[in-house]
């Protein structure tokens, strides 16, 4: 049975003190009422060591939001996969549309990041998805397939077991627009078919594919009821414990 997952992506939000407060609140809420899915929080680098230590005996796993595409060296300001792993974090989010758009992360750069993350024992939440113009031109399938081929479909079957896919329609991130549950299911099923073509039906069946794009407590139950949607990668709604809990509860 593939994992059901609700992952938060804090993006560039929360000071260290605010992050500790939010993680503490989440930890307490989920200790009182065990979640029916895996819960992950993706945080800025400065939180990783503190939160990994704080949450190590809890039901919450910790993820970085990025890592470098170089192993080590004279890259001022960069954080390597080995450094992320050394904090106790289990996951890293790679390929987010904001990284692709604002920081010019190409499929080749992302491929290097994925390889280094896996080599250092991290699991990868790999993001793919189309822009509004691409959706309007009915290119969403071609875009998603190309992003998978460009950065992750070179992996071995063994490595693939450590990949989670997050489908994020760029036009629905932070806009309040959400793909309908039907639109989301259609592309999730297509992504699963792409995985099956490369790694076989069993691997595809075992791969968790998350929906990201203005997912909230009100629409999560409908989205999560679809057979190929295995959870969500949550932005804004992960910054308040009750909102995030509302989405986690969609798996009840």
C-alpha cells in the first residue's frame, strides 16, 4: 500500500522562534490525535536541526525545501544534501515551480540535486506542473512528462523507491484557484502511467503522488477521495496548525 502523505511547505516564512512554536503546536495536536497519514513539514534551512531534534520521537518528519547541486566547496550561501541530512531531516523538496522560475533551476540542475539528495540518504519530494498558458494550450501532460524525463526518470528502480511526486499546477499555487478534483485526478493518473511505462505497474502503484495548489481543509476531502491522489503538498495552509490539521483530518 502506498503512503498517504500530507506535507507542509513553509517557503520563506517563520523566524526560528516562530517555527519552533508552530512545530510544537503541531506536535502536541498530533500526539493527542494520531494522524491517518504520514505528516511532513518542509522548512527553511535554519529550522532543520532544531526541529529534527524536537520532532524525532513524534509522528512528524522534517524536510528541507531545497539543497545545492554541488557536493561541497566554494559556493557561498549554498547548503549541500549532506548538510541537510546531518540535521536529521529525512526529506528534501526539489523542483518547486518557484525555484524553477525565480532561480532558473533547469532539469539538468534538478537532476544533479536529486542524485546528491538520494546519495546522501534523503527522500525526495519532486515537484512538477504546468503554467496557465500551458494548461490553456492543453500541454499539461507533455510538460509533466518532460519534467519527469528531464530530472528523475534516469534513476534506478531501487532509487525510485525514495521518490514522492508532487503535481502542482503553477496557475493554482497561492492564487486561490484549485484544479477541480477531476482535473487533478486526470493528471495524477497520467503521471502514474508515465511511472509505470518506465518502472513497471508495481512501482507506479507504490509511488505516492501528491497534489499541490491551493489545497485546504475545505477541498482536501474531495481531492483525497480520488484514487490517484495520495495527499497534498501544502503551502499557505501549513503555516497555521489548525488549518494544517484540517487537511490531515481529510484522511480520517
